[in-house]
């Protein structure tokens, strides 16, 4: 079976004046369909940079970056935006909800880019909002929700287009322990019940323990994978 994410000799440099600053150096990575990978490593090691490349938010300086068989680095900007909208769900540390939209409208937003009718959109939104346990919070605005509830809205928004890949950048980084545990349980259900492939950046060992395996980034270099043996129930 081919890898869902196939990365070969990938490098990313940022430019500072005349200087070229290496952030990722010669990265090789394979993520199979249905995998749940946790990326760990010190601050500044390039985790978010790598995640953003995988999600098509940024472009590599060199190397091969194929996701779902598509050479995403070669796509023109508008095609890349369409590809992201169709295939990737995003979960961020600070939720990134739109403050003037309700929970329902936030979840509906990615569907407004699709040809679905209003009625079909409603059905999809209802389904994922129930799935994350917020059926009774649909008309609440983000400021009327706790951090954990906002992150659940963000997860519903990530799922609503039924993407093949979920990328999460420190999804529990701003949550207390109990809310973090709820979010991690949802991440696990997305993977196990819905078959979503997940790449999650985290500093949180409890989060990493939900993954199938962990890879560490350090100074732009990626370690071998470490299997998570005793996955927490
Ligand atoms: N757009 C950019 N322009 C220049 N340098 C950048 C840019 N984005 C990231 N960097 C640099 O790349 C390095 C890696 O950043 P990145 O955000 O990937 O780290 P990280 O591992 O996610 O860290 P953290 O755990 O703190 O979130 C940092 O030194 C950062 O300053
Ligand atoms: Mg980061």
C-alpha cells in the first residue's frame, strides 16, 4: 500500500536578509492511511513548519512532498487551496474560531466552499456537532463556550468536510487536564471510528500516548519512529 504522506529529502529554509536559515533538513517520512503520528520536539525545532508543509499551508525549499499521491508542492496556489479545503481538517492550539459566528456557523464555514445545498450542509453540520457532544450549544458564540468546548467546535469544523487527513498543532496546549482528556478522546475516535489519518504536534506526553507512534524533531532533523506500546485506554 502506498503511503498517504510520502516525504523524501525534504528541506525548508527561511531567508533572513542574505542568510538562509535551515529549519528542516533532509526529512524523510512515511505516514500510512489510518496512522496516528505524534510529532514532538523542543520549541523551534520545526514541528509546526513540517505540519504546515504536510497540510499544504507552506511550500518546501527542496524535496518530495506527496499527500494522497498528489505532489502538492507543484500545485499552483488556487489548486492548492482547493486541495486543502477538500482533503485536510485543521485543529489549532487556540481554536481559531470566528468570533462573530455561532458554533453551528463556524462548523458550516468549510462547507460554504463546496457545491452542497443549504439542506445538505445543515445535515453534515448536525452530524458532526452531535458527534463532538455539542448538540445543545449550536447557537452559542465562541466567547460563550469554554476552551474545551471551543476546541470541540474546531474538531467538528475539521471533520465536517470528511477530509482524509487531520493535522493538529498542540490541540491540548491551552486546555486544563480534564478538557485535554476529552479532546484526546475525540482525536482517538476520529482515528479509530472514522479512520482518519492524524498528524499531531504536541508537547504533552498524555497526548502522544494516544498516537500509534512518535517521531521527534530536533534542530530540523527527524528521529526514527518510536512505537507507543501501552496506549492509554
Ligand atoms: N515564516 C517564517 N519566517 C522565518 N522563520 C520562520 C518562519 N516560520 C518559522 N520560522 C523559524 O523556524 C523555526 C521553527 O519554527 P516552528 O514554528 O516550526 O517551531 P516549532 O517546533 O513548532 O516550535 P514551538 O514548539 O515553539 O511551536 C524557528 O526558528 C522559527 O523562528
Ligand atoms: Mg509550533
